[in-house]
């Protein structure tokens, strides 16, 4: 079962999107230098369709994308929730920020519009650094297209 700690409306996580970022707990990656260590534990509220509906109720006009931040311990659950979102909110773009290097085989690209892959490596920097190991992909016709360079301004 997915659990989340908090949410925020963000403007820099995904290009051209007003994003509702949902910070999932239970991160197994434990990246050195992580800025979100509060997500390492298993606390928080249950994240299901009912919780998402409550989140979106007051944000529908503003939010263009919902991003699941983490969830690497439960990729099948992330995929299931993304599929539910795709069915119930077809105009809403769906993103997943994963700290893994490779996409889990339990994940269907058709459920997502964006996927970020890669652990945070402090010496390489975040997505805005041209040296970063992390990659942000736009999903187009079932293929990943690297758009990371959009952060390098």
C-alpha cells in the first residue's frame, strides 16, 4: 500500500506543467546527500483513489500534472495508481520520479507522461546540472524521450 507524507504545488519539477507533487514514504534508495530524508520512513497517509480525489478537489483548475515522488519500494502500486489516474483523470498528466537507475518491468509506460530515473549523486548534482546522472523522460507513443536538457539554462 502506497503512503504519502505531504503534497505541494510545484513549478520546476516538470517543464511547462503546474504539478501536484505527492511525496511518497518508504524510499529504499537512501541516496547520500538526499534532501528528502523524511521520506525514508514508512509513515504518512494511505494514497489511493479517494485520497487523490481529495487532493485534486481544490486544485483542478490549476494543476496540469500529478507527480508521484518516490514509491520505489512498490513500483507495481505506483503503476496501478497511475493507471487509475489515467482512467479517471484523462486530461491530467502523470509523472513518476524514481530514484532507480532502470525502470521496473512492473511499470507500463502507457500510464505515464513523464518519468524521472536516477539516484541523486551529490557530486553530479540535480537535474539542473549538465553533469547529472539523473534523466527526465517524456513518454511519447510508448517510448522514452530524454528531455533533461530542458533544465540546463
